[in-house]
C-alpha cells in the first residue's frame, strides 16, 4: 500500500454523542434565557442590566459555537488526528505522549496529547482545545470512543519510538 492510500485510512473516529451535544449546547442557552428573563422581569440598576444582557449574549455566542463545533467529529488516520472537515490538529510525528489519567487536565471523557512543538491556540467547544504544546480532545464526545482513540495513538507512538533491528 502506498503512502497516499495509507493516509486516507481511518483508524478511529470520535463523534459527539447526542445527549452530550444537547447538554453542551443547552446549558449556555438556558443560562442566556435566565439572564434575559432576570434583566427584563426584575430589572436591576441600568449598569447591571447591561451586564446581564452582555453575559447573555456571550452565552448565546458560546452555544452557537458549541453547536457548530459538535456537528462534526474527529478522525484519526495514520498521518494524524484531524477534524472531519479536514483540518489537521496533530500529526502523529509531533505527538510525544498521551495523557488520560484521572489527574490530567483534560476534557470530560477525553484525553490530552502532548506535542513536540507549540502550535496556534484554538478551540472547538465540546470537541477539542489547543494551548501551547497541549491538545485536549473530548467533552461532548463518547468516552469509550475517546479511550479507544487514545489507546490507538499510544500504540502508534510506541511503535514509532521502538528501535527496529
């Protein structure tokens, strides 16, 4: 099999579960509606009312971003981890280790990849985030799929780093 065919092969897929996606989008929406209700029904001082509307607008923006981000999933190929739309998040060659321990700073039901070089910070609410050399994966995704993907990445790293004789 040549390299071009191998790069298109899907090793694992991580998709947001419907219940987790509903919670990810629903919570900021409910918060926004409550804040608007408070600001209209029992208006506080004008400055606080503006603050409530601003936080509500921010919550609605977050809900919209989460809805858009969780509409797609993540795909692991022999080349690396990428979004369903094609955006490469972490090439396998750049991944140093996978951390999914209980004390790891990771998304719910997910894992963290420690990368060789820092990259551009990014965030897809409920799906992934990247800060410096760390890429957090998970949140609105199925924890079992996340564990399987983390295990596959760990095995590929071990095979890559094992000296061949």
